[in-house]
C-alpha cells in the first residue's frame, strides 16, 4: 500500500490517503513536542521507534480482542490504519498520580489509584485540552453518548492488558492516553498511536522514566528510553 494525497499534518505524525478510501497511512515524524508545542526538537530515529512500538502494542491489543484502527506496519515509520471519524476526546487512564492531576487536584505525587482512574479531556489546542465530564461530552457532541461507557470500559481493559505486559518486562505503566473513533464498519475503536509519547513508563527497579518526560523535563536522552522500551517489549 502506497501513500497518496496528504490529508493532515500534526505535531508527531502525517496522515495520508491511500488507493483505498477506507484506509490511511500514518507516518511518524522525528519531531518531539511538549507543553502545547512550546518545547520542540527534531530527534532522529524517534519516528521509527514510535511506529515500531505502536505497531507492537496494537498487535497485542488486537490479539486480546480490543477493536483498534490498526491494519499493519507498512515500513519503518509508516502504519496502515482504517479511516476513522475521530472523536475530539482524550481518554486518560492513571494507575499512579503524576503530571496534570497532581497540579489540578493537589493529589500527592506517587499516590496509587486502585481502582485505576479514567479521565476525559477535550482535544483543543486553543483551550489547552480541558478536563470534561460525560455531560460535557454529550453537550458539546464530542462523541456519541453510547460511546462514552464503551470508551471507559475499553480504556480499563487496555490498562489491564498493557499493565500486565509491562509488569512482566519490569516496567510500571503509570498512565496513558487513548483516542477513539468510529471505523468504516460503524464500530467504535481505539485510534491514533500508543507510544512512550502518550504513556508514562517507569522502570520498576530503578524508577527511571523511559517516556516523553525525559524530553519534557530534560531527564536524559529520549532515544535511550524509547529504545529500552522497545527492547523489553520485543524480548519474549
Ligand atoms: O502530560 P501532562 O502532565 O500535561 O498531562 P497528564 O494529564 O498528566 O497526562 C496523562 C498521560 O496522558 C501521560 O502519559 C501523557 O503523556 C498522556 N497525554 C498525551 O499523550 N497527550 C496529551 N495531550 C495529554 C496527555
């Protein structure tokens, strides 16, 4: 499958049409960005690592029966996906308190959430992705009302699957963000990417951060962290 017309270019990916109107190609760029694009850098190889990790994770989820937009890996930085009508909502699952929830609600950093916490945010650069509740999602028509419980249930299921796999590899899945959309067959599925850009991953032995916080807070070489995640995920 080959890239045709460019549809959209975001901070980390470019979306292309293909010869099949129902399928798109996502191309992962080497751009790293944080704090609404205020901090930015080109990091050679990041796109390849993110595509590879995202493909691996989508393959795991599909094997476990989670509906996703993933079709296959096209090349080192390209993924083939079903075209989706994307909901402008970010679904965040948290196992440990860090990041925005600590700033927003004054919860102590490192607090464990049992059961895990699910939060919704509206995707809006202009409004800086504000937190929204279910009533807001319905009011603003961000997603079909019947998709809300499904997104919550799927996000928790994804958390179970990925927490188990990362724990086996000595990594704590601290939190992550999912996006959802409607596929051409009408089903609601996980879309976008699942990479260390959208997850927090802490080494269980050393506490070392292996995710984008390395870039956000200058904690060390981003590639080293992402390579370590890929190495452990591929190690069976
Ligand atoms: O990153 P920040 O502290 O601003 O936000 P958060 O709400 O603590 O993020 C929770 C999780 O969702 C982290 O793993 C983020 O990397 C991820 N996230 C994301 O991928 N994209 C966003 N726009 C916001 C959060």
